[in-house]
C-alpha cells in the first residue's frame, strides 16, 4: 500500500482527498491540530503532522521519523485578491511563501525517500496558474511559479512521476472566502465539487506507470 503525504489536509479538497485515499497509508499535514485530530478519527490508520508551512526550517525535523514516501501531494494554499497598486508587499510575500516556497522545501526534504520509491509528486495548482486576471496578480504569480517548479522538478528527477492538476472554481471554504472578496454570492452547487477533484487526483496517482497525466485541467461545464 503506498504512503501518501497530503498538505493542507484539513481544507475542503485535502479532507475529501484523504477520505478518497483511505486505502493508502496517509500522512496528513496541516496547521490546525484540532481539525487534524477530528479527521484522523475517521481515518484511524492515518498519521498526522501539525506543521506551519510558513516555517520551512521545521520540515526536516518533522519528517525525520517517516521512513518512506511514495506520493507527495502539494494541496495547501492561500489566496488574497487585490490590484497590483493596492495589494501590500507583505501579502505577496505570504502567498509566495505558502504556495511556492513551502512546496519547494518540502519536496527537497522528501526527495531522498521519493527517489527510493520511484514515487510521484502531484501539485494541486489552479486555473490561475494558467491565466492571470485582474486582481489575481499575486495569487496567479505564485501559481505560475509553482508550475515552473513542477516543470523543473520533472526535468531534474526523471525517476519521479510529476503531475499537476489545475482546478477551476471548487465548492470549498476557500472559494467562499474568494467570493466574499469579490463581493459576490457563494453558490456551491454551481462549482466543481471537492469529491470530483478527489476522484480525479486518485486516478492520476493510481494510473499505471506506463502513462502520465502530466497536466490536467478541470473546469465546470459551460
């Protein structure tokens, strides 16, 4: 059974993915210990790590006791909207730290174990990682950077399978937060459901190794 580490495990997509992959040996990473404990109660074979992605200097020690990793799923992320003129530099820095640099350092720490298992790294990116719209500059920049990192990782580590999924708007708490910033209604029935994304990610991870779903875009029907 593969060992799969999921970041952002207490978010809408992360929690749903953890339940979809309940047959894996799961390592659930998040910063909210209470939510992680609640999730683990429904996944008794999983282990959890309480870790703040803004503190990458703690990653190596936190993962020291984990002997093997087959799948690393970078799911965690944060979003703030605003114009280039008005968004403070600190918000740019925070999104780059969480959405990009944390994934860079976590991957680096996990690389020896991923090489041993000839494992895979899957990035949960965003439609904003393909197109940057007005007021989405900072978030899109972080997601474009994540895409570049995935490409570089695939080129440098040919024994690994590196894949990225680009979801459109998904019915999560984060999307509710986004709609609030857009001063618009949150209508979850009109968005991609987290269960749909979880099933897609499972397909990507469990696809036989004679193929790769390198870049998968998931949109709502028009």
